[in-house]
C-alpha cells in the first residue's frame, strides 16, 4: 500500500444560512485554496471526490467545473454528517491502492435555517428504525429528530453514570474558548458553563440551545498524494495518514435498547480500535483530536468510545481539564462543530484542515505545542463513522 500524504488543505470561513455564497462558489473557492496550498494545478488532479448532503446529483461537478474541466472522474458522496470524511476515505484508498497518485477531496454544504429534517416524505426514511427505537426509549416526538437522538443519548449517560448537566455545559464553554482563536469559525464569542446552562432549554434538564451545533454553510478541501508523487514534484510531505477505518451499524444499534449505541457509540469504538491497531498508536499517544461534537452530549460520549477515558469517566475527564490545552489531549482546538459550525458535507474536510495545520505547526494562536499525532472522528447517523490517524513526518 502506498503511503498517503496530505499536501494541501483549504477552507473558507463558515457562515450562517443565507449569509454565504452559493454552494458551487464556496466549493470552488475551497478547492482553489487547497490546490494553492499544495502548490499544484487542477490539471495535476487525477480524481476528485465531492461530498455534500443537501443538493441534487452532480453538485460536485457544478462546483469543480468552476475550477477546471479536465475530464477526470468526479465522484459525488453523501453519507450524512460523515460525508466529508467518507470522501476522504475513498480518496485515500485510491492513492493507497495505486489507482491514482494525486486526488482532490472537496466538501461543501448550503444549509437552511432550523433543525434538520427529511427532504423526501413520499418514501420510507432511512431513520424509520432509529425513530422506532427512540419512541420506545425516550418518547418526545415533538422534539426535532437530531436533538431527540443525541439528547436521548446524553440522558442515558446521565442516568447510567450520574453525569450532571454541567458536564455538557463545560464542553460547550471549552469549544467557545477554542473558537476565539479560529478566524474561520462561525461562533467566536466566548461563553461560560453558566451561560450555557442559562440558555433557553430545548429539552428541560437535558439540553439547552447552546449545547447544539448551529446550521452552517461552508466548504473545505484537501489534496492527497502518494509519497512518490510528492518526491517527484517536490511537494510538501509533512503530514501523512497513518491509519483509517470506516464502520457502519451493527445489530446492537437497534437491539441493545441503549440510546448511546443508537447514535453510534459502537461504530465509533470499533473504528477507533481498528485505527489504533493499524497505526500502532493508542489513545494515550494522541496529541490533538477533532471529534464529532454535533451536540455537547456526543462529544462526552465519544471521549469514552475513543478510549480517552474509561466508560463513565467522562465527567472527571472534563473536570480535570484533560480535554483542553495543558491536559491529556486537546480536543477540537478549532472550536468543533459546536462553535466552528457544521456544514454537513464540509465537516470532515474542515477537521482534516485543522489537524493538518496542527501537525505542520501552523495553527497560530490555537497551536497545540509539539503536536505529532492527531485523530479525526466524523460520525453520520444512518449510519457511518470514519476515524483517521494523522502523523507528522
């Protein structure tokens, strides 16, 4: 298998729905930024993978035709919130297998205001089985589906381990502190844990408005190359993908009667275990992580799924400051989905952008000192989880 390098990354500032350029302009801008960062032309790209959730088929072509029309294969990818990292997974496979030497990965999303919902209502929804389990375990049909799923998972953790609501508030406050130093983040105002607790409740005792990520528009991209291509062209080869795994649901998602498993705990744990084994790097060896904090509740659950702390130990992990600078592992230095924003198709590539800069040592005020290993966790319900290990050098 060929060694795969991230030689270029690009990202545009994330924006609120209605405040961004159209999706194809955002996508083209991010792609050009990644090409410029890599120091190559679009004519050098052999394949492209374009990820988005809310759009018609071949939106990827619409975005990339504005960059160049070279006749290359362009593959459109949709895997819910893990779309961007799924596109990254496919691009890495293409290079690792020798099918290509230089691949562009692009993610973008032009979202609408408000909670996520189904677009096609005249056919069975992929979430029908998730709704049935959620109806049985937590009820609350009046709450929008994503809030109900992840709020229900947080409630399950609270009931099982005695986790206080303040733990989720501390996560959101930490995200805001990190985002202050990210000029590309949507929300850059620092808030305290008390501010989060005092925000309007969207599920009393379980979730306030500030514990949920905002609808976001944006785009991000990466250029992946083989080691041989990088040497031949004299390209930057300071960050490589040491391991990567993608998982989907097993029967336990629906059969365990556990909301944490319904929202991907087992997928995350399995993908992380595969990556640790492939890379020969364990959770105690990671310097920086970008994980899927679509809700503060999911970040807390994911600490345990990734093995950063024991099951039931997330509250202590947070209180000890082990999820931020000066602690065990800096989590979401970008501000994460909670503060940076969550344009679904772009999220996985935005995580790649952040971790690449962290390992280059070019993350500015949010730089994790001495970062050499980085982990990316991107989750999509329905479902798919992609975990990626990056290493410097």
